[in-house]
C-alpha cells in the first residue's frame, strides 16, 4: 500500500521574518463573536492576510502580515488570462487548553511545491509556508472558533501577478494566506450527501493538471456540478478521461469505498487525482485498525454492482474542508442506489471520529501529525 509519506520536517518556520502591519480597523469584538457562533464555509474572513512576494530577480522577499483587503490588479495581470494559480487548504483547530494547532502542514507544503512545479510557479520554501500560517494565526488567533466541529480554515494561494499578456511563466508572483472561520462544509453537517456521476464531462486527463491543486481544475468541475445540482444532487463524481469507466474523485474531495468484508478501496493517485492529505491519513488510520486497504482502480460498474448486491456497504467523501462526509446516494445515467440505507455507516463514523479526535486534541497524536500555531 502506498500512502502519502510524512514529508521530512527539515525547515524551521520563518515566522519572525513576517513584518506585521496591524489592521487599524479590525472587526469589532461583538461582530467577530457573532461570526464564530455557527460559521458557514468560506463566507467571513479574518482581519489580516499573510503575504510574500516573488520576482525572478530577487526570489521570495517582503514577508509580511497585512490588513485583510482587496488586491489591486492591473487588468493585464497574467493570472486573469492564463490561470497560473495554485492553492492549498488546511485548518487551525482550537484545543481545550486554548492552544491552536494545525494538521500535517508539511504535507500541504510538499503538495504546494508539487503544484508549483506543475504550474511553472516558484517553489515556496517549507519554512516560509509554515511561517506564513503561524504569523497569520498568531495575529488572528481570536478568530479561531471553539464550537464543536468548527475551525479556522486557512487558504494559502499563489498567483502570477506580472502585467504581461505573453504566454509564458510569470516573472512576478504573489503568495498569500487568508483565513476564514468555518463549520461543516455541507450545510447538513453529517447528513449523508447525494452524488451524481458525470459521464459526459471530465475534470482532468492524463498528463494534465489533475494532481495539482490549481484553480483550473475546480473551474472545470463547475458545469458538471451545476448539472448535478439541477438534478437535485449535492456533488458530482468524476470518471477517468481515458476510458470513462473508473471512479476518480469528487472535484473537491477524494472518494473511499468500504466493502461488506471491511476492505477499504480507493482510486490510486494516478496523476489525475488530487493527493489528499485527509485521504492519506484516513487510509493510515483504517490500515492500523486492521482494515485491508486497496489503492486500485475502482470501475464504476463494480461500484454500482456492489451497491446493488450489498458487497459495497459504505461510500464516503473526504478532504480538508469536507473532513469525512458520508455518501447516502449514488446515481448516474441508468442507475440510482442508496448507500447504507441512506444513513452514515459505522466505518465512516469511526474514522471520522478517530481523525477529528486527533485534530481537536481529544486523542493522543500518536502519529506526530499535529503542529502548534499559537
Ligand atoms: C479543501 O478541502 O481544503 C479544498 O480545497 C476543497 C474545496 C473546498 C476546494
């Protein structure tokens, strides 16, 4: 079994290099407190943003924490035309003692590096990645909610900022981190979601950017997602672009299948699927619990037949934003099946609890996955 290896933690965070320009008009305490009660995903943002600039001549420089606010952009800025952009997603969790921690940020730093290489963007040093998270969270620590299943979602991103319409890698790049208090990604919380399998649109193809976390992949998923919504479904599942027969991922989440005998099956990270940090962590937790874990192609026909004859007992989606979200219905052209009677299954609930217990500090971090931010 190959899971995402824990990257070596070589670099110290460069937190002290970030010069803080404090927001002169932060959100008033009472307004912030109200925003933290039941935060919806990605709607409200904190008082600051971390930022580092790159130019071909100077490399990465000007590390800072600025007041959160609009970015002034020339209409000819390269990212607006050629989508040279990548991002990450991770969360800061408040523990019972008030400390604020994040989960496996080294894995996100490594994935940002791989995404940068694929999109011809400069590689941000791991120390700057960790430092940017720490500098921002220390400044905005009051924004980390403490309600059940709430966290501060951190969104690092990098884009081509050069004013130039020629098609080549940008000579100027901006890296930023913004933060948003969040609750469950799906409005229904743990309520199982319904999935429509797209058979006429693909998210990524061989040799493309599917394994990179770049905005373009998400843009490609929006039309099929809209079509799924129009049919009354919550999310769309993509198949591979070569054979249109193997299950890949949901666009913003990986997908995991649990067989009736307890075997856990998930599509391999073949180059067109995002290598999810949550995915890898869950596979590790399930393997250590004694489940046989198979990373192998999952033919749609096998999944549909398994749901029909009961040999597939659970299906769930996983990702940083979605955590572990049970799938209660899977449908596409010519099939429509309830999954586990439309209820969350026991393996799904177990692994969700196991993961979140580590993330929220309710269980011992035996894997060394947590990293203190504040
Ligand atoms: C995440 O899980 O962090 C994601 O980036 C998925 C989505 C919200 C874009």
